[in-house]
């Protein structure tokens, strides 16, 4: 029996799976399949590839469950598997021009507090067209970021994970995460300005985040 942190809600299922109870895998998949898919999609922006890699995450989970060490949370270990698959897929692709099927937009306060959902206001067709243009620009801008900056931005802003948990997933320090997120935002704003999306920069820089799920 693995003795991990009592705060880890997955440890009982992990122990069951490691002991041969395959139904525990179904329960872990029910808990994490969608979050893992969205995490992968935000990193590679290709829905078909994201679904394929999400399935591969759980294949690797199944065959490597006995390698899990409960000195870290199970979810952290699982996201590390997903992150490594994302990195391998990015390296293997010579071009990343997949269609954007999800939109990201919202606000964050000046203190970089976690993003909260806002009430959806009634929008005109013109508003929707402008929003789609903005979101396409943001998605394209994210893909121009170096992998280490993009990963930190996705985890902290989109996944709304703490700097400590991000550091554990990326195997670095919370301070390094803070620096990467700052650099990611700075580069993203610069790219948007250079690409001619001044309205996005004016609306977001210093006062708001441009990303959320």
C-alpha cells in the first residue's frame, strides 16, 4: 500500500489500479479525461492530435502505474505525462497550422489573481465577429511562444494552477514560473502589436489577462 499525502484524493484509486483492479482506471479516466484533453489541446491547438494524445496518456498511466511515487500528487504526475507527450508531438511536427476550434478570452486583475468567469452579455453578430478575430489572434500568438513560456502560461492562466503546482509539473521553481509567465505575456503583447492587433494590446496590457477557458 502506497502512503502518500492525505490530501491526494486519487491515492486510493492509484493503489487499487497498481493492485490489479482495472475498474480503477475507468474511474481515473472519468475524473481526468476531459481536463487532460483540454490541457493538451491548449498546448498543441489540434483537436484530433489532442484526443489521440489524451488517450495515450491513460495508456501510459496503465502500464506505468507502479512507477508512481506518492511523494507528489497523482494529478501532478499525470500532467507531467501529458506535458511530455505534447513536447514530443511538437518536436515531430514541421508545421503547426491547425484550425482553431476553441476560443479563449477573459480578464484578470492587476495582481494576477486567478481568472473568474464573467456573466455573458447579449452580443450582436458584429460583436461575435470581432471576438472571433481577437481569439484567433490570441491563439496564433500563443503558438509563437517558446515551449517553456507557453507551458507556464497555459498552466497558470488557463489551468489556473498555483505557481507551486506548476513548478512541480514543469520541474522547476515557483520563482521561475513567475518569470516565465511575465516573459510570456510580454512576448505575447509584443507579437500582437507587431501583427497589427493594437486593440487587443490596449485592452489587455497591464490591466487584464487575455486568456482563459
